[in-house]
């Protein structure tokens, strides 16, 4: 797919290091996310992809390095400032993280009630239905998560992520646990939302089909480093064995 981003950086990561005892997960990782870009971080399981995401949103503190989101240093933000930043950064959990005891409507209302005190009930209803319309599931509004398939739950999780209109979305393995056809549908939905809202996204994945559909640019996370970066076509044609193993 064609890159449709500007040169404006919305996330800047420089020299990130994170170790757990002798396990050096991130050694000196640096990358920039441009405005309107879908950036896929491709790496093996256990390579540090999820650690990277947690560092970006301040859930984990790196040992060294610098992370800036919208020009603000994440490591220096107070608890309240981190909460304010996270409203602008949507996060799609690998597990979906829907509340089992809440209806779909209540799941989508939850972030609105938490962050948007000025919304009237009418506004909340409109936003819930708009979010469900985005993922093609308006009819599920009064159902429970347990009544939905895995793919539908993933769509609802994406709707909840989008409901606050975040400028950045972080996707953690968005196709995990889905069959190939449903996974492909989710990937196309990610691209559709990028185009509709001009979101900037970091997509953590080792699903090569997901990477091919969603990526404007790919970063290879190998040995804790930004080992290589490029388009799907550029990297899939690489003669480097460490890169080629992902495309064989």
C-alpha cells in the first residue's frame, strides 16, 4: 500500500534500553512514527514488542533512552499528565479486554464517562452508535460480549479504542486468535480507520499477512535493535537471512 503520511513525527523513540536481569530485551532501540502512518513493528515472540508498547504509554519504565509523544517526554510526566496523554493514545489489547459483565453499549460508554464529563447522554448515545457503525456492528449494542464471536469482539474492542477519537493507536497483535479470513477483515478495518481519521498507528505483529495489509513502513525488531526499516516490498526482497526468515 502507498504511504500517505507527512514528515511530522508524533512519537519519537531514541536509544531505548530495557533489561530484565540478564535478559536485554531492548538494547538501543530508536524509531520515529510519522503523522498519519501505520508503522508495523515486526519481531519474533519474546523479542520485546509488547515491552516497547508498555514503555510508550508509561506502563513500564525503560532503563535508558527517551520517548516523546506529541513532543512530551513520557518519562517526566506526572500521573495526571500520563492519564491526559493516554486519552490521545488508543490501545487495542491483544485480549480485547472487554468487560464481561457489561453490555456492548456499557463497554463503549465506559471510556466516555471516565474522560468526557461534559457529554450529555444524547452525545454519548451518538458516539456509541457512530463507533459501532465504524465497525459494522450497530445491531450488537445491547448484547453481552459472550454472545459475540472472537472477530466481533475484536471489532468491538476497536470501536471502544476509537470512541475517544485518539490521534495515535497502538495495536498489540490485532489478529491473534482469529482465523485467517477474520484476521484479514480486521486488518482492512485498521486501514479503513487510518484513512477515515488520519490516525497514526504502531502495530505490533508477527502475522506476515497482517503486516502486508496494514504497513506503510516496517521496523524489524531483532536482538533488541531497530535492525532494519522499509516497506513490505523492500524488506521481503532483502537477502539478509535475519530479515528473510520472516518472509519465507
